[in-house]
């Protein structure tokens, strides 16, 4: 399996998973044009994208949904609540014949891949993260959660790749110039994951199988990549796990198994 972070942060999120045959996107918070350009930039064929899995209806995750429905034939994976909320937010309708209904906690088979959405504590209708298993490998994309839960930690066992939110440094956020209400929202139990909370969750996800960790959804105002990296390195010290940081504007691609073709 191959993974690419096409965009990650409050201005738009898009992750891509591919086995060389087909590509699944998780979220589409940047334009379709940018999605295609960034796939091209990392050497992935844009025409291999076949489906888009939505995590929740916030605009930094679904901003391109309307254009994608009009200009592509991609299948949309989403829970019923997220489908409804996303349709309302973007003024579009996800047609029944292009929709795979998800329920948190219930895996679906997508083209032979096992796609398991699981619930997150976040202030959206029915937010989920994804654990995807295919070709003997397992990876998870986990962003937009206010605090680590036991249920989330349970889904992060025996992964090969973990993409995990490291949104803010609590002191930078507290001392920064965000309005008090916005600070309170981000710091709440249903807001975003701090570097310290990320480290706590990462410690619970560190199994012998884990090879790569990608820190994601970093705030450009309330975090610094070095701070997020340092918090994760404290946990990963002594292990052979590779640490990466996803970026808002520059795509990052990791190649996986040797048997996977060129995505
Ligand atoms: Zn969100
Ligand atoms: Zn977000």
C-alpha cells in the first residue's frame, strides 16, 4: 500500500491510499484541480482515484465535494448523518447510486479492501476516522478529535502506518491571538488534538508492526512542526519507526510494499 498526504491543515485536508490499481481518497478539502495536480506532483496517476471517503462535514474536509460530484464518477463513502450534513453544507446531493453507506464500527468491503470507520469525539454530526486494511497491510487516518478515547486507541493496534492529528501546542494556542471562543472550541473535548494528547495516543499505538507515523492537521498559527515532531520523538525514541509531518501546501508521499505497483 502507498500513502500520500495531499494537503493537511485547517485550510484543507486530503489523504490518498493506493495499491497501484486503485486509489481511495480520505476527505477532499482542497479543489479537485489541486487534488489532481498534487497526485501528479508525487507521481500518482490521478485517474486511478475511484472513491472518496468523508470523515465529517467541516469545510476543510469536504470543500470540493460539489465539483467532485459534477466532474468525476467517484463513489462516496460516508455515514448517513455526514452525507446529510455535507449535502446541506455544500448545497449538493450525493446520489444514492454513488453512495456507500457507512456506520461507525462496521467495516465495509471496498474493492477487496476492508474499510472500517470508527467514531471520534469532534463537534460534527457523526465524525469518523478510518482504519483501512488491504494486501496484508493496515493503516489509519485519524484527525479532528478533541481527546484520545479508548475506542480510538483500540483501532490503532497493529498498524503499519498511522496518520495522526497533532493540531496545536497548548501554550501557543492559549497565548496566541485567536478569539477566546475559538480557543475554547479547539481546546474542548470535541475540538482538536494537542501535541501532548497526540503523544499519549501515539504511545498506545506503538506496536512492533508500526513503520511510519505521519503527523497531520497541524495548525499554522498554534503549532510548529518542530514542536509536534519533538512530542512524537519522545514517544518513538529507540524505535525504528519513521516520523513524517504532513503539510498544508506540499504533498508528501510514502511508498509502501514492494509488491504494490506505481500508484
Ligand atoms: Zn473538523
Ligand atoms: Zn479539520
